[in-house]
C-alpha cells in the first residue's frame, strides 16, 4: 500500500479541495504558541505556592528532574503524534494508530485528553477571572493593600462573596478565550500569540529585575536554592510530577494539537527542548519575581496557599516603591499567561467538534462548525467554572485530580502507545531526531522510565 500523503488522502479517493492541513504561517509560531500554553497560571500562581507548601529548594530539584527525564521525552512524543496525525488529539491518535496497523481504539486516549482539558478549563477559568479582576483592581489602585485584613477581605469578597461578581469575571475570561479560538487557528491563535508572548516576557523581565533590586534576593535564593530533603515525602514526589505535567501542558493533547499545525520542515526536537527550557525558566523567574519582595516585606510565602499571589502580593505592592506600576505589570502578566494557556486547553475540544461536524462532501460545510463549536464549549466551560467558583471543594478536587492523576495517566498511555505500538509512524515525523544514542535514550525513557515512573509514583502516593 502506498504511504498516504499526510493530511490529504487519509481514507483514499479524491481529497476535497479544503482538506489540506492548516499549518502555522510563521516558523516561530509553534514555539511561541506552545510556550504560551506552557507558561501560565501554573508557573506564576500554582508553582510558587506548591513549592512553598513543600518547603522550597528540594522540591525545585525534584521538579527539574521530572521535567528532564519524564516530561521532555513525552513532549516530543506528543507533538510528533500531532504532526503525524494532523487533527484533534482523538483524530491524530487514530490516524497514527491506523498507519501503525494497531488498534484504532487508542483514540480514546485522545478523548481522555480532551476531557482533561475541559476539566482543567473549569477551575482555570475561575483563576483566570480572578486575574482579570485583579488587573482591573491594579489599574484603579485597589491592588495595593496596607492592611492584612483588608487584603484578605478583598479576595474573600471576590471569591466567596456574591457569585455575581466572580461569575462576571470568569465569564469575561471565558469570552475572551472563546473570541480568540472562534476567530480561527491563524487569525485567532497565531495572531494573538504573536502579541501576547513578547508582552509577557517584557513584563516578566521588568518584574524580576525590579524584585531583585528592591527585594531581598539573598533570602529568596536561600529559599529557592537550598535543599532540605527531610521535607520530601511521596506527596511531594506526586506533587512535583503533577506540577511538571501541568506546567508543561503535558498529557492532555495541547502539544499534540499545536504540533498538528506545525510545518513539516521544522525541527521538532529543538522546538520541544526550547519550550521546556522556556517554561522552566519562567517558573524559576516568577519565583524570583515574587519571593524577593515577599521576604523583603517580611511576609511568609507558605502561609497563603492558592491566595499567595492574590493576597500576599497585594500587601507587598502596598509597601513597595512604584507599587502601582509593579501591581499593574504583575496582574497583566498573570492575565496574559492565563489567556495564552486557556486557549490551548480550549482548542483541542473545539477542533474535535469542528472535525466531527465537517462534512467532507459538501463544499460549504467543509470548514466544520468552528464558531458554533466554540460557543458551545465556552458555555459549557462557563457552567463548570461557575460550579467551581461556588463550591471551593469542587475547585480543589478538579485541580488535584487533573494535575496529579489525569495528566500523568494521559502521559502514561501516550508513552505506551508511542513507545510500543506506533513508534515507526511517530518517529517519521521527527526527522530531526538523530539516530544512535539520542534515539535509543528517547525510546528507553518512553518505554520504561516514563510509564514505570508514573505508576510507581501513583502507587507510592496511594501507599505512602
Ligand atoms: N501549562 C498551563 C499552565 O502552566 C496549564 C495547562 C495545562 C495548559 C494543561 C494546557 C494543558 O498554566
């Protein structure tokens, strides 16, 4: 059987005119968009407080280890499946499975990913809404607090007060993401990413430099880079794995999705390494943007939990020279990071609806129902998010469940699929993977270390 031309004649016969795969217009877009996906609330909101909960430096080391040996090989596998399959995670996995001559049922791994994305969006949109609210407070000068009780009260009345206020912000957040996704892959995602990512990096650099200059850099680096392994138990290992998966947008098909829009000619290996490096640097940099000023203002980073960036930081901004400017920069950074990640959670769901509603025979509906799909997804996300906003326990459940269990499970299944069942067609879409030691290392990690590691950590978490 002749090899099918990618993206054109998957099922044989004359391809419809519009059935060419959509690819990014610019070479840099995959890296920008995947970095936009990876760099998010996970880096700036979640990472600092999870790190603080597990005692600082030793957790950072564990996290870096997870990224290097577990996540990077998986990222390469995921993005390559997308580029080989050219569809939503479900369609891509199915296409690759067919090409490899293995069970098409592997596509349910893609479905799990799409579901996970939906679950994450549920609580993510709530925090996205908070970021939007605080960006507004920052502009009006209300994000600089001088009194602990007042700062707590401000956060409490946003999150626990009337559902109306919180609901309005989260709806605005979901609507913003829906508008981008609805506008399309090139006109929506690609165009907005090109503006958001440079802005994000400029804001972050400003914040880091400012924090190191006016803050207590010595205390922060002692905190971040000193290693007290006595605090680490299985829960920390599980949390580090969950945080690594969450932060790298791994295990739910976001990378598969963005890989599906990646031109054939680019080096996937280099792109993936760059994304992992950028994301990890941003996690550390946001630690450096936050902890020096937190310590300089005499505050405890570990006390606030998820409210670290919303309560503790407003108190910091209240005391800081140029507090208004720093608060505006900080909360807009958070907002940009949240939007550029949320769209990558939404795209696989919308792409799935678009391709399922695409009637190949009829020219006029060959595009599928992208806009309608986006609207339906946005509305359903808003319902789940309202639920999360109202029931704090539900919020925590979705957060823990998705990061610590659903994402690693998705990753485990992708590792087994690519490692054992579909190595050949997936490898073919990574021509930049050198033969020899690199390839062997990649396969060994994917086949053994990643799945066994994930299982061991699950078990350890259960037993320990
Ligand atoms: N990586 C994003 C963050 O750090 C969250 C995310 C998870 C996005 C999974 C897509 C998929 O905030």
